[in-house]
C-alpha cells in the first residue's frame, strides 16, 4: 500500500509461485484454479473426459461402427454398457471414441480462434492508426455475419467435412468476437507505465505485443480459448444433429442424429439419445466451470464496486450490511 | 448517546484489529478530548487508517476487532446494536476520506446527496435539506449554486470541500480526517486546511487528523501520536514533539523532510522499509532500522530484539515506547 | 554544451465532442536546456503540463510544434527506428508509479537485461554481470537474489530503484524523472533522492526532476523551472528563485508550503483550454494591472540568471 492508492490493475495477475508436493511441482496458475471450488470441479470434469478420450481405444469393447443385427436396439447391459443402436453398434464405444473427436476439435478450434483473435486484437490496440482501422474493419465484417446460418451454409456446401475443416470453420466464425474483447483489454493496458517503459527502453512493437501485453492478458486469453472450445462442441454436435456434419465420423452428435432419424425414442429407446447428450452436457459444464473460475480469479473490478457501495451507504447513514 | 459533554470524547484502549490472520493494529491506546486536534502520523501499512475505521465503526470482514475497547463519551462502542451505531456514525462522529470519489455518488447531484444523508438521520423536509446543503457549501467556501452540480463537474479541491461539508452537516463532536488533502495540490491543500481550522473554531468539534505528512501535523495538531507497524511508538503535544522527539523513528521521520530554508544539508532518512505485518520483527518492531540497535551493546540489543517496548510517560503528556528511553 | 535543448515546445490535445473541437494547451512555448552533471527541477501542480513535458522529451508523444535538440539534431519528429533507438539509448524516463512501471510477470533481471540487449551495451556474455553491477549501483543487494524476484515481491522503494537501474543500463546522458518519489513513503524518499545525486555526480548525467514538491526540488536540484497552465513562469538557480521569487505564482507556492496564510482566490494551475491572450495567472494575482489581461507576458531575465513571465516583476524593457 502506498499513501496514494495505486490504480486498480484490471486483469493483471502477479505470477504466483507454484507449490511443491513431494517432487512434483505444480505451476502457479494451476494452483489458483484448483483453489477456486468452481474451477476445481470444472478441471476434474474436463480432466476426466480427457482421460476417457485418451484410453478410449482400450476401453471400447467393440468397434463403434460394427453392426450386428442380432444385437440391435438393446438396452444398456453389462455387455453393452450404454446399449446398442438400431444397427447393433455399441453406444459406449461411440461415446468414448466420440470424446476424442470432440476434445480434439474443441482444442483445435479454440487454438486457432484464440491465436488469431489475440494477435489481431492486441496488435490493433497497440498500433492504433491504420492497422487498427483495417483490423477493426475485418473484425466487424466477421461479426456481422450471422454465425449459425453461415455455418449451416458452409457445411452444406463443403465437400470436405473433416475435423480440421470443421475446426477452421468454427474458428472463422468465433474469432472476431474474441478479438474485440482482447482489443479492449489491450487498449486499457497499452498506456500503463510498464508498457510505456518498455517503449522508452527501445522495445519493438512485436516484442511489446508478445512480451508485455500478452503475458498480462493470459487469463483473458485462456478464457477466450475455453469459450471457443465449448461453443465448438455445441456447434459441432448441433450441425451433426441436423445432418450437416461429417456423418461418417464417430461422434456424439452423429449418434444422436441417427437416433433421431430412426425414431428410437418413439419406441422407448432412450439410450442412444441420453448417453451422448449427457457426455456433451457434462463436458460443456466442466468447461464453463473452468471459465467461471478464470473470470472470478482475474476480476478485481468486483472488489472495487463493493467498496464504493459500502462507503456511499455509510455517508448516508444507512444500515450497512 | 449522552448529552453531557464530558472531557474525554474518545478513549481507545488496547485496540487490536486483524485482517484475516494479519494483525494490523496491535495494542493501541488513544484518547481524544473535546475540541482538540489529535494528529495520527505514520507511513503506509502502519495501521492508522484501520484505527480510524475502528473508531468510526466501519470495519468490515475480513477486518475485525479482536481485542481492546473503543469508548465514546464513556460508552463502549463494541457492544452496540447496528441501529445505535448507525445513529452514532455521522451524528457523533463523521469522516472525511482521502478520495472524495469514494464517498460521492457519481450519478447524483451533490445537493441530493446531502438531502439523502440528512433525511436518513433527521426529520427534515427536502426543501429545508437543500437549503441547509447550500448553507453548508457556503460555509466551506463554495458557491451555493453548486448544490446542483454532479461530482465530476467539480475540481478535486471542490469535491473535497463537499465531503467536508457533508461531514459537518449534522454537527458532530468528532470529525475524522483520513489523509484529506494528500491527493490535492499544495495550494489547494493549504486553503482547505485553513478552512477546516476556521470551521473548528466556529463549531468546536474535535479532529482526528490522519496523515503521513508529519509537517502538517506539527502545524495543525494539538497532540500528535506516531504509529509504526501497528503500534503507537510516541505521543506528545505537537510543540513538544517538534522540540524533543524521543523515539528514533520519529527522529528519522523528522529528518526525512528536506528544509526549504537554511543550509542545504544531506539527509539520511531511514534505511530499510516498514515491515510486513504478516511477520513483524521480534521485540521492538523498529529495531531492524534503528541506528541505536547494534549488537555491540549486548544487553540492550537483547532487549531490543526480544522484548516489545511499552508506551511509558517520560514527561507530562509525552509518552514513548523505546528501550533506549527508560526513565 | 547542453545535453538536451528544448525550444518553443508546445503540445495541444483536442477535447470536446465532435462539434466542439477545443484545444487544451498542455504545454505552451516551453524552452530550456539540460546540462550534463546537473539536476533541473520542473515544478508545478497537477495539470500544469510538467509530466507532459517529460513524456514529450521521452518521445512518447509528438509535439505540436517546437524542437528538441539532441546531439546536434532535432529529434522531435524522427520516425526511423534507427534514429529513435539511438535517442532512446541516450535519454531515459523514470515513471512515478512504482507499482505500475514494472511488468508484473517478468523478473527484475528481465527488466534490466532488455535495454542492455536491445542497445547492445555489452556483449551477451557480459550481460548478467552488468545486471548485477547495476543492481549494486542502485543499492539493491545481494544482486543475484534481487534479480530473480518479481516486482510484487519488492517494496515500493525497491521497485523504484529497479526502474532507475533499468534507466541506467543504457548509460544515458539524460534521465527524465517524472515524480519518482511522490508515491513512496516519506522515509524512503530521501534514499531515492540521494541516489539521484550520487548518479549525477558519478556519471555526469543531466537529470530533469519533475515534481510538485518544492522542498525536494531544493534538496537536489541546481536549477528550477516553475510551470503554470502549460507555461514556464519562472526559472533560475534553485536557491536564488526560492529565496527571492519573482513570479507571484512562485510566491504563492512558497507561501503555501511554508504554511503561511494565503488569500483564497480560486483558480487552477491546469492547462488552459483555447487560452486567450494575456497572463494565465491574472485571476489569482495580487499584482495584476490592466496590461496583464491583454498581453501574454514574455519570459524576461529580470536578474542575472533568473527569468520570470510577469509584466510587473519582470517587465520587458
């Protein structure tokens, strides 16, 4: 504390030293996320799904596309943990292998969108002038395009509907939203003294963008990544449900699509719907919890407003909480 | 509250305040008499604002009082109900904060904030309240018409005057000034302090003046208490402190103000920095920075590093907490 | 031979909405020079323009008009990275806020290494050694330990010393210190001021010490420039100006600091918006005469070495 209040540093987190458990060193940021109960729960859920995805080939008893009319439409049993589809394919295998696809897609889309958003958004904020105008124009163009119709149209017309294509398409739709947010935060950072200091020391623009601004925006960038991650899961599943995805892939959305097409629910067969949807919902929930944890961690603004409210109430002699 | 004006207005004894597990105030004794100006000086982290907040009873979690008592006109505040405290605040004791923007609602006109505040404490019509607000602004040297202004339309100095006016609105017995002019320019600061002095003469309230600027206190205060690392290390009448500061920290502080007149001398200030209150130094908290704490003087050194010095009265009105100064 | 010379420097900022394009004259016609091995104090209240001057000299903004002469050339508007870098290797800025001027996620070592590497002050093999040397010079010992720390692990005074070490890394001729002690505890300030005095003597640096505190200006400065509403209203050797000020504003400042009673004529030291001709202090001035409202007084050397911008106390003959 100094006698004059230092400016509230929105989004700046002093790096916390990691903790050591035995010989394992846990990095600071992870320790913080673990401490927050919401993000701890989220991390556990996401971690669990990652593990499942990793060991999927080992635990899926049958190839997901194996069909055996003998086993068709069977309710969950020890033999088929999640039951079978109308073609006799094992749903458990479809779900655990679908996890691989989803997580990979989410990470890829998240990665592409975040990198593009961060580089463009932060550079635009720091450089200002023409660079800012051009990038803003680009961002605005992408922002005004309605995402769902765009996705539907692209998916409908795209010959290649592979995983990578889907990731790129989703990233293309979502990057602009994040770019605007990151630009906003970078704008508030760029006139901070330590950034000006780097400038007077002679740092080049690139080193300032990557060395001074970005490292102080990690939590916001991480939040952007998680956001795009879970949206892409939902979008991918949604498109597949509509029949616009890669219908030969092993994925949650595809399983549900076939279930719907074959009117299984009408025949009382809930398992092809419920299990993939549950997997999707739980994964998304986990990601959202992690996101909440990141946001709470990096938002001292909440603290300031509470203080102001309290003092104002005091001045007027009203009862304070 | 008692209507009889007793001589001692505020009596703080053995006050201990903790924020979580950090003890920000560790055994503070203070008295403020009716109509006197008590200055509380210290640097960042010494706990002076915490003491003020405790007297004003506005400490909020994680801060809580873990020991000691605070009496207003003889009655202990710690046991009071929320409603009694609500009346106490502002009517008996009011506070002027360092930053007016913390106390003023940015989306309300100044006059309306007065009205709100007055009507929370008294039965008064809106019209009368606005009139009174205008009178108060006039009192602090502002144009009455400014009741219609929004805070952001006023300069820093004017905003500070507004909150001083608000602090005086209900004619309290004690006004706490917590770094009231630190964020202001020196000329504005001088104007405002002159005004506060004049108001005090007219209304007769006592003042608890908290600041890091000891030179202001030497000028304005009747008595001064010096705080360091959560404790009071010295307390004396202002004139006595100026002539004969006994505690090495006080002496160091006095040496930290470069002179504007007289010979240009090299000053030394005080080496080191105020301690982290999470783990204060053992014994005398100032000993790591004290020029008189040397291992060579073994017996004294042992005491300085292991035993906390107690506040002892050395001469009438002048107390020091220091192993060196033993009567 | 001046280290840095400023001539008729002005900086305007546009304010007001889309329709009202007013100009704030943050810095108006400022001229002075900085000599090696001296400290020049630039004194003024908030909004007077003193920080803007420092930032203009640090090339964080471009001036609206005027020139900054360094090493024989006008650097006010240079654009080429090579030229800007050369200037930055000689002129450094220290910021006011010890909490904000260091990157929270980088170590002390990083902060001091970067200028060394950017300007190739020493060969890469010697960088670490030089970092430790610089930390020792500013009193941060043991340097190996301090270098590994992050800013939030240091106190305010220590952070300011890191900023000073960083500024020194390039071996500058000019150091612009923008209120380096105003956010530090009182007992720590003297240490920083003494450090600046030591560096001035040992390295022959020309310091510009921006402050609102007259006492510290007297403590370390050789010359003083007093700013009001964007203009320099008085200048001269510090002892001379403080002992016998010419300009009524300087007198007012001194009176306020000495704790004398001052007459309350409201006014502000802040930069003027679309100022009219005439002295900007006229509304607060006890000596004002009719010409003061009509004609802007020029800076006139009324006594040897001491100039003031006042028709009454420093009339142009």
